[in-house]
């Protein structure tokens, strides 16, 4: 469970950093955090997840296919959701 908490927490931070970097126009930095977030997402898929967590995870991955502006808004929200989940574990 502790491993799951750390993965979710790290994903939340990567998503937040992506959103902030994109909003500032630092797209090369944002790409680094995008790669990290997608790697964390793959780690998370290997864990036993609740249906709610699975739904948010797939919505997060889907958001990366949108434009940078749309994605950053969505991913900032998902970052907060993941952060709240990890804090309640």
C-alpha cells in the first residue's frame, strides 16, 4: 500500500509540473514531466486499483492527447485528485 501511495503522489507532482510548465510556455520542460507522468501511469497500472482510480488514470492518459492548453487544465485537476487520494491512504 505504501508503494501505491508513493506512485500516486509522484504522478500527482509530475502532472502538476507538466501543467505549470505548459502554462508558462516551457514546452521542453513540460515534455520531460509528460514522459515521467506516463511512466508513473504504467507503474500504477501494474497495481491493484479501485474502479475510481482506474477511471481517473485512463482520463489522465486521454488528456495528454489534447492540445497543450486543454491538457494542462485537465491535468492540473487530475493532479489534485491524485494528490487527495494519496493523502487519504
